[in-house]
C-alpha cells in the first residue's frame, strides 16, 4: 500500500469518527430533522391528492395546502387559544387536587407507606402536569422543536428533488439508483404508517370522549384530545394519557376511577385488536418486539423527542434494510412485503 493511500484511509477514518461524534452530539437536532422529513412526506402526499381534486399543476396545490393549514392553525389559536389555556390551567389545578386526595385516601386506608418513596407529592404532581400541559420552561423548547420541524418540512416539501439529488450525490454512481428506489419506498411506507396512525388517533379520541362523557368526567374533551395525541406514541402514550383521567376521576370517588380505568382498558384493547389491525390493511405494520425496543432505546438516547419519532424511524430503517440489503444484496423477498412498500 502506498503512503498516499495509507494517509487517505487514515484521514477517511478520522472523518468518519468525527462525523459519528458530531451526529451523537446533535442527536436531538437530527431527530427534529427526521420529524421535518416526516412532515414533508405528509405534505407532499396531501398536495398530490389536493392537486387531483382542484386540477392544478404542482407546486400550486402544495402552496394552497400550506396556506390552508396556516390559516386553520392561526384561526384556531385566535378563536380557542384562551379556552385552551384555561383548560390547561384547570387540568393542572384539578390534577394537583386529585394527587392530594389520592394521598389522603391511601392514608385513611393505612397504605401511606406506598408513598414513602415520594418526598413531596406536590412536586410530583406539578412535575407531571408540567410535562402534560406545557410549563413555561418546556414551552420554549417545544416551540423551538415545532419551528425546526415545520421549516424543515416546508422547505423539503416544496423542493424535494433538490435535497434528494444532494443526498444521492454523496453516494457512488453505481449505488444511486438503488438508493433512490429505497428513498421512494421509505416515503411510501412512512405515508402509509401515518395514515394508519391518524385513523387510530382519531378513533381513540372519539371513543375516549364518549366514554368520559357517559361517566360524567370533567374536561372530557381535553382528556380525549390528550389521549388522541399521545396515541402517536404506541404502548407508552396511552399509559401516560390515562394518568390525568384517573386522577380527575378519583375526585369523584374510587368507584368512578375504576370505571374510567376500565373504559381506558377497553378502548386500548379495541385499539390493539380491532382498530390497528384494520388500519394496517393499508398501512405499515411492525412486530411488537421491534416497537418496544425502538421506543425504549430512543427514549433512553434522545428523551421524549426520540420516543415521539421512534416508530416512524423504525419503519424507515426497516424499509431501507429490506430494499438495500434483503432485496438488493441477498436477492430475497420477505413474505409480508405486501405491507412494506418498495
């Protein structure tokens, strides 16, 4: 090996190590960028559907879609912003009282030792509620995350080919066709996953609202919206969503809390065994073991943002492996390819 080739390999190794370290340091930002790419996929597919409806050439349907979304979000905040803030404050106050009631109930039944590991119940309540309703310190971080995702999604959705060509140029010419095929399959899979997820979120929200209304639980609409949003995080999200509902139900008695717990259990059973299987007829399915490992690993590495995007990231990696390795390198076709585009 010549000295020039040896030096070149050393420099390449150093560059790869530096790139890996930079990626690790910027892991949180990279997760937000992935969220932006997921948003771009959704916007592009919705724009294509809108283009067929209004019969306008691209990118005008995309511009129209973005304008409508901005108008809806802005109008919703203007009309319901005060109400949302009031509901969040009411939810925080109610959960705080419920935590105190919970402590009193355990003390009356001689089970106060259960809470011996918790030094300050008020701190625990406020800490939990701040994560659910958005305390000031988290609000700034959440706003930053939303802005990064929104701008990345908008820019990529408007000019996707520019970013795709730039990414493909980093690869050897002999691999660019395979990589382009893998990117297309990944986009299709992410869109299918989002469709299935949107269906599950909507149905869970409606069922939760109906159950809480029947049981007479205050702020049923707010709790239903929370349940629908947290449905985006499978396995962990529904458990988090059930906590404030159970605490609020406790203010009306243990019997009410048990009925609410049963309602959430039935809704999640329906979601797991009826809603999700029906949605996965045209969406992307991942084995439960993969889902649990992805959520746990991404939460440990990247915190809440990592947990939020763990499932779609796992979908993207799975499709990439199937297209680039299982099919291209090994020449095999998985038996369940009907659910994994590409």
